[in-house]
C-alpha cells in the first residue's frame, strides 16, 4: 500500500518545511509515502467561497485514481488516539488497497463532489490549526502510527 497526502498550496515557512522533510524521510522506512501539493488557485480573491471550493475540488479529484481510498481531513471527522489510528492504518493495509489518500483541503473546506467521493473523514483535533501545521501533524502521526505497529519506542519517549 502507498499513502499519499494531498494539500492545497505550498508550505511557505521553511522551518515547517524542514520538519516535514524530517518526518517524510522517517516515514519512508515503513511505507511508500508521497506528499503532493496542489497549486494555489490564481486570482482566488475574485472567487466566492463556493467557487473556490469547486475549483479546488476539481483539482483534488483529478489527482486521484479510480482505486484510491480517499480520506478527508475534516473538522467533523472521526478522532482517534494514536494507537487507534495505528490500528486504522493496519486495517487499510490488510484490506489490500493500493493507495490511501489523505487530503487537506483549502481554507473553505471541500466541494460536495469531493465529500461524495470520500470513504471517510478524519479530524486531528477539535482545535483549529493552520493548514501549514496540519501537514506536519499528519505526517508525524503517520510516522507515529507505523512505529506503534512495529512496536518501536518512539510513541512512549
């Protein structure tokens, strides 16, 4: 199985980007992981929230293949503790899917078409975080999940 994290817009803080790279490298020891950036929309200030969600949704759906399992990072999604999230990852690996795709949407969330195609929603917290921070948190949680599955000490340091 491959895991892909899709996000709208590049990370503009080099400190965050450096930490993301650290965890991407660590994660690569456990699974094939791809972090894909969907370029910010041009002239988004001229678009309504709905138009922006629609255009971003089209780009998200274009980045998927027919066999991908799509999980949206959404404030109304299911919350896990780290051990339960590790088990969630294991369940997906056992199911024989080719690619599990987690998506961090734009500032206004997802279009209805993206919600319809999703097989699940995941929330990292009831708190609100910047989209830049969520990238790091999600990659770190993926790494933590695999260290839990391999019974390595990272989770309890």
